[in-house]
C-alpha cells in the first residue's frame, strides 16, 4: 500500500479520528519541516520505554531512576489514608488540575459493562482489591472515594465497586463514598433532569 | 404593511424565533384548517383573562372560582414550613415534574444583574421579603431553599438573596440553603471544570 | 385542560416547536403587555380573511380590492413567457429576494414522494398542467424553469414534472430547464461530494 | 519536560487537535500494543524519504524507481491538453475520487490572501506560470480549469490567477475556465443565498 495511505490508516486508529482527518495528518507531516517529523517519530518510538505504569495505582509516569512506584505513591506528603478511584488517566489529570485532593489514586482502567456478566480484564478489579488490602495494612486506609462519571455505566460500576469492597470494609473502620451530586457548573434548572433536581434538593446546604 | 409581514413581525418577538421561522409560522397558519387558526386566535385573546398570577408566589394559574391564591398556596397539604425560590415559571414546572418537593414556592421573576447597581423591578425582591415575613408569622417558616441555575448571574443572585434575607433570619430559627452541587446527570469527569470537581469532592457521601 | 396547557398544545403544532418551547411561548405571552397579545390574537383571527391564494400561481397575497390574481400575475411588467416552478412560498420569497428573475411563478405545494405511487393531492400537478396550458395559449410561454431543492425528493420531482409536461412541450416551442448545478456559496472542494464535483466540472465556464 | 507532556505538545500541532485530544493520543499510544506504536513511529520517520513531491504538479507521490514525475504526469493516457488547478492535495484527492477528470493537475499550495499585497511564497504562482508555459510548448495545452473552493479567498484567488495567466492565454488558443456554480447537493432553495440563486438561474439547463 502507498505509504501515504498506510500512515493514514494508522492515524485512523487514533481516538476520534476519521478517514479525512487521518489523511490530513499525513499531508500535515509532509508539509512540516523534517526536524519536527523526526522528533515526533522518535518520541513515539521511545514513549513506551520512558513511561512506565505504576504497579500500585496504574498511573503512567516517567521512570528515570528506576523507581518502582509513581511520584504520588512515593511522596510522603501524599495522604495515604484516602484513596480515590477513577476510570482513566484523563479523569485523574482533570481532578489533579482542580487541586482539591491530596490522597492516593487508583486507575480502574475502564467501567464495568451493564449487560455482560463477567467484568472485562482491562477493568482492574482484582488489582483494586489487592491495592486496598495493602493500603489498609500499611497506612490504615480510612476512606475510599469512587469518582466515576455520572452516566448509567458509571453508576453501575459505582454499585459494583461498593459490593466488591464491602467485605474489606467490615474488617476495618473504612468508609466508602462517591462524589457528591447536584447542580454542576452551567446547569440550567429549566432543562435539568429529575435525577439531578432530586440530588440537588437532597444535598441542599 | 402586508398582513403576512405584520404577523411575521409579531411572531419574531417570540423567544428564540428568527425572521425565517416567524415567516414559516405565518405560512403554517395559512395552510392550516380555519378551525385550528380560529381556536388559536381565541385562545391567545383569552389567555390573560383566564390566567391570573398568584399574589403570594407569583405563579400563573387558572382562576375559575375567583380564588385569590394559586392551588399550591391554598392546598393545606403543602408544607408551609419550607419555601423554594426559583427564577421563573419554567424552572418551577421542571422542579414539580421531579416530584421531590412538597413545600411553598416563590417565583423571583428574574436574576440580579452582576454589573448594574440597582436591581431591575421585574426581580421581585421586595415581594420576596414581604412573602417571607408573612410565612414566618403565619406558618413559622423553617427553611428557605434558593434554587437558581448554576451560572455567574445565578450565583450572584444567590449571594444577593442571602444578604437580603439575613435580617429576617436572625429574628427566627430560619435556615437558608441552596441546591446541592456536584456531578449532574451526564457529567464526564474528564471534561468537568475544577469548580464542579471541588463541589463533588466536598459533598462526597 | 388548563388554558396554559391547552395553548401550549396548540403552539406545539407550529413547525419545529417542541413541548418546552411551546410552553415558553405561553409564558412569554403571559408576561407581555396586553396590547401585544391582543394585536397578535386579532391578527391570527384575521389572517385567513385578508390573505387569499392566487388561483393561477397559488401564492398567498393580500387582497384588498377584490383582485382575482396576485400582483405578480397581474403586473404587465412580469415576463409572461417564463414560468418558474417552486415547492413552497418560502422558496419563492428567497428567489424574489435575490432579484434575478422577472417572470411568472407557480407554487407546487410540495414534492412528489419517491416511494408511494400516487402523488399526494397537496402537490398541484393538475393545476400546474392547467396553468401551463393557459400560459401557452394566452402568452406563448417559452420557458419553464424547475427550481427545486437539490435533494433526492427534489430530483425525483424534477424528473416527474419533466415527464408530466413533456406532452405540452411537443405542441409548442417550449423549453423545460432546471436550475444550474455546481459549487454553491461556501462549497469546500475538499468536502464536496462526487455529484457536485461532476456538475461543477460539466458546467465549467 | 515529561515525555507524556512533550509528545502531547507535538500532537497539539496536528491540524484541528486541541490540548485534551493531544493528551488522549498519548494515552492511546501508551495503551496500544508495542508493535502498533513501533510501526507508527517508523512510518513517520520514513514518510519523507518514501514520498516525494512532483516537480511539475507538486503532488506528493511514492517514489520507488526514482521517477522524476508523479504517475499522473508520466501517464501517457493522461489528457495533456487540460490542466486543473487546485488549492491542496486533499482537494485533488476528492476530485480524483469523483472520477470525472482525466487531465493534468497543478497544486497551488494555498490561496492568495485578500488583504496583503504580496502573495505568500507557499502559493506557487511562479511555478504555475512555468508549468503552463511548458504545457503549452510540449503538449499544446488547450484548457485551464481553476478549481477552488467557493469562498471569498477562493474567488479572489480565481480572479488573481486569471490575471496572472492572461498573458500566456493571448499567445495561444488557450481557454481559462472555472468550476460551474449553482445548486450543490443538499442545497435547500429556502435557505440558499442570493449569489447561489443567481448562479443557479444563470446556469439553468
């Protein structure tokens, strides 16, 4: 296959990229100066070597001095008594950006499908249980915050995780909570759904 | 002016209707059967006579037996110890639809502008104070719920109302609250703003 | 039914208006000054009396002096040798706005469905044939311009009309044409479909 | 800088890619299997070596046997008497896709700005003149088709090219045409602008 077509096919696998834009990426590179294209190609070839996944929270992080854990897991200033569960790296980044949480993270890797019985293996439920058990032992974990998007699959996963972690909870004074619900920035009362209004009334303060 | 143009001009004043759609409304009527057009014209001429505005909560309601107050204000089953303040009728309707509130309402009529000093007279602040004073006297009002959209002007109005009602609060064990904040239906953590994340963490449960 | 609900139901029949906006229209009227509401109601009641439909071109027009035909059909300056067929009044208005045509019009009233065999009676095919026959007799019509939107149903109707009018064409030196095709304002070559490119190449000049 | 951030910065230069999607691309690669990432990186490093730009029409093409010209310029079956000028590769691809043109191409590289006096050097006007001169000499070029998007800058460039090529035209029976204008697929008469209607009427057939 023509290298232009071939590269376009590869770009087409990128999230949210269709055939036309994939092709446009190729022409973009053909018009760009060689040094940029060279740097990009090398950066892509190296990314998997320079970036590791933390075996504890599964965050991707830069590993220079052969550290086992990511910075947040190593940092003594991290509040080890609180663990926040997110679906994916982008969610974690966004929560970090808001600068309102100082504890530990755990990246689940995906949501639990509502239909199928068994949980896909990219959803790290076993790893989560193991992680929580360790945190309880090592740093007497006090709180687990389930921080998932508020859509059917997210709510399903929320319930799933509460059942999954309930046993560990009994054996310690561990609380499991979810992110608060109500009006979010931009919510117009005229258009908000009954569920949101219900939550907003329940959590009024 | 040509009656088609003239009627189109009148429809153009309707909320969210531009020139083209206003014109389409006219052609729609010209093509419709006469009885529909007749009923519509009469219904519009009648609406202001059949619908009154409640002098207490300012809700529009059908007044057959020359009742002074709207049904919700009259209904003995209404919880008179709670008052919910909304911006406009459509907000109130939506909250009713969610079937999660059984108390009194007050329709403010608009939001308080952030820039201008004085409050426009379509925002019923004096009427609100009067209403709250009455509710305290007559049914020992216990809670005021400020239920405004979560946007800058809504938040500004929220603060404004709290200041406005503070004096009345002192002279009674009256609490003033606002709708809860956090994730609303459909909120994706990856895209939600820091304010929403902050509220969602603060109100976790 | 509550008059607010009832009027909202009537507005809901307006083209492109959903339940929420219909309700908003009612509240808009309830807040408007009585004179506006009164004028609107009366204008709607009168529209069908003041506006007639031209029996020749089927345009809606204001009929004060009991004229039989619309102004364009009466006007001696109108080029009676050319007839332009459009689907609906709004199309005709838009073509007039472009000030590029001085001939006669005919409003078809709708497009011919592709699936069903028989043509719905709101599509004035019989009236069109009658009109064309008259124009040929009275003003030796020379050109018929089929001016329909460029979508499947429009193209189907175009072919349908050409077959319908072919017999009349034989008996006179009458030409039947359709609007030109090619790039329209805003067309980006990168995104335009093969059909448009084909027409643009064919009609290059 | 963190390799994740660094690679995201590089992806951010891609056309139409913002910060968030650039970051998502990086996580996409981190989750992808190593072979895909490896292939992609190598393909990007290779692209500039395997793809050359035709010195005659400036199309990017795969150059295996060290050919000087692209396939279309070499192909004896190409109609050498017709030259079609497009803005960019994507336009040419789309025109090829429509399979309605068998002649030569010339990729201008950009449009001529309306405001600034001098033409930016990425717009290959000199190369175009040279190319046309050659085509006239070598294959007695008969027709130049200016095929630019129908927007202000495109129309400005169209006029600019006609002036630029006029001298060459005199010295030979060469015609210069532009793509036809009128209704394009999907055009609704009710919403089309006066310019489009004017063209559609002018080019009726």
